[in-house]
C-alpha cells in the first residue's frame, strides 16, 4: 500500500510550532515509507482565512525544507465536489435537512445546560417526512448512527472507544450551502487517498464523527495517530506567554531550519538518547509507534543548544549559505569584506545564532561608529599609544597578510616593549573591532585586511591622542 499523509492547515494566522511539528511527522512518515505528502489549505472559513496566512505557511514549510509531493490544494476550489457529496448523502439518507431555528437550538441548549447535560442536537428534524417551512433555507446534518460505538485503534493513543450516543448529528452544510470542516476534511482525505491521518490530540474528539461519515460514504478508514500536545516548560499549553510560537519568528531570530526541525522531531518522538539527527537519519529512524503519549515540553534553552550543535557541525559552505540572507537583511554588502566561508569558520563557535553572527561580524564589512565605551575606557588609554604606534609599523611591513606573520608581528612588538602580549593585542583589538571581544587577533586581522587594519589603527591613535591631550 502506498502511504499518503497530509498537512491541512487552516490559513488563519502564522505557522504555529505545533503545526510545524505535525507537518514534520507527516512528512517524515511519508518519506520513510516512500509515500506521498500532501499540502492542503483548509480555507473554507472565508472570514478568517487570508492569502497572507497561506503565504506564511508556505514560506515556513519551504524554509524548514518540508517539501510536499502534491498540492497545495485549496478547499475553496473544491466546493462543487463537496456539494455533490452532500447531495449524494441526502439521496442516500445518510444526511438530512434541518430547519430548526436559531431560537429553538438556543433554548434546547439552555435547557440541557440547566440539567447539566452536554449540549447536543436532539434529532428534531431527523425523521421529519413533511417538507420544511417555506422560505427557510435548511442546514444539512449528518445522520450519525445511533447505538454502538466507534473504536479507534490510534497509533499513539492505543484503543479509544466512543459511544455513538455521545455524538449528535452534526451540520455538514450551512444554510448557504457551504460545507463545514468535518465534511470537507473527510471528502478530501478520501479523494486524495490519504492512508494516515497524523494530527494533534486536539482533534481526537473529531475523529469518531469523521469515521462515521467515512463509513457512511462507504470509504475505507485511514490509520489515525494523534500527537501529544506541546506545553511550555511550566507544563501549560504552549502559548505566546512562553515566547515565540510562530516558525518564522525563529527564522527571524537566526535559528537554523535544521535545528528547529531537529528540535521539533524530538518533541514527542525519541530514538534512544540521540538528540542530533540529520534529515536523512530522521527519515530512516522515524516511527509513529515511538511517539510518546504524554505531552511534550517546548524548551527554548534546549532548542538553542541544538542550534549551537548545528552551528558548530555544519559544513562551512552550508553555514555561509544559511547566513547570507541575514547579512543582506542587515544591509551588509558581503563583497566589502572577507569571504563568508572564512568568516563563518572563525565565528561559528562564538555565536548562538545567525543574527548574533551578523551582529558580531559587522566590523568585518563596514566601519563601526563609536568604540564600545567600556572597552575604550579600559584599553584606549594614553599608555596604549606607543604599543599601537609600534604595532601599526610592524603590521605595515608584513608582506604576507596571514595569521602566522600577523601574530609574529604582534609578538615582536610585545617583546621589544617588554610587555605582556595583552598590552598590545587588546588595544589593537579595540582599535580594529570597536569592542573588547572578537575571534583571535590574528584571525581578526587576517579577515579585516591590511588597508582597513591600518586605517583603523590610525583612527584609534587619533582617539588616544585627543584623549591624552584632554586628560
Ligand atoms: N484544518 C485543520 C486544522 O488546522 C486540520 C484538521 C485535520 O488535521 O484533520 O486544525
């Protein structure tokens, strides 16, 4: 059997971390079994669905590399098909027209609530044989079976049983003829040959209703797997309170897509103690049966840790490719500084994310404004004048502008002055980078380049001179 999974977001906002995890598990399962992964946009709620949200979802999936084999299908383009199925169900008697007024349904609800009963439709129109009142457009309700139970063999939850008496006759088409979620999802899953429905636990209540509709349509049931919810580290449902919950916010914060994907895979799924998985490894190892029933905790620190592992382990070329758009975003002209591969290789161990990488690397590509106040106060004092002057002269005569020669020049100055290396290197570092922390001074100089280095030392010498005159 060809495995077919799907990701069917409703485009009403951003791509939530939890939805991305659902997409990932469907994608992994399809890939693992050489199946197909379908993207379907569930946009029938026209008031809440927007094109911008569709774009954000697609951007998020693309960024994560969750490519789909089919789609995106749009439910709003399939209304004819839903209408056809509804008509068929009315003919077959598995659905019926309901003319109950809002007022009637409201008072039914109130009466049930007063008796502490679960509000549900009472089947008033279920067996009506008379034509409905003139001028009233009916809704269409599904004729849910009475008696018996629905038994779901859920791949994560195990066996789940729900009595049909718990389920009422739900509306499958509104009075204006538009279909509702339960109908569209079932028709699409059948038409698209979906074999596995992997989705959040919050849909578990919908599943018996949808199974009953599938059976009324004479179609085979898919396999179900309901994924545990994602909570914050405080055990409460993940929400904005816990920080960013939209996938693209993580992109904007400089998290690598590989890291987020890896981290999402571990939310509810595990393979021994392993934490870091390449995409191919995830595909080879992923198994729905190994998904945990208990809610998963979203731990930002852990995500940051995963991100650092990737920053350190990725190939230079991949890291440079990932970083490039962040430099562009910051308005940096990469042609005006060192080769990006060389840059990432010296910065990768020092940064937490790509935004951090850019912020700490600006001085390689353009001149900085003021010196960091603390750093200048400490290192660009009048005593720094002579070391800076001498190191400038030494560097100016370096012919091979590479790390060993640069380091030798700095050491030479320190030795001649009989000073520890820091007395030369620290003022130099502040002069070149504007701050007191940077990669190794030799690496920094090599990447900043000769002209810039000398010009910046001159600027620092002026600064020290003025400061000395004022002091
Ligand atoms: N459109 C539904 C949602 O975004 C998906 C439901 C399903 O997976 O069946 O929650």
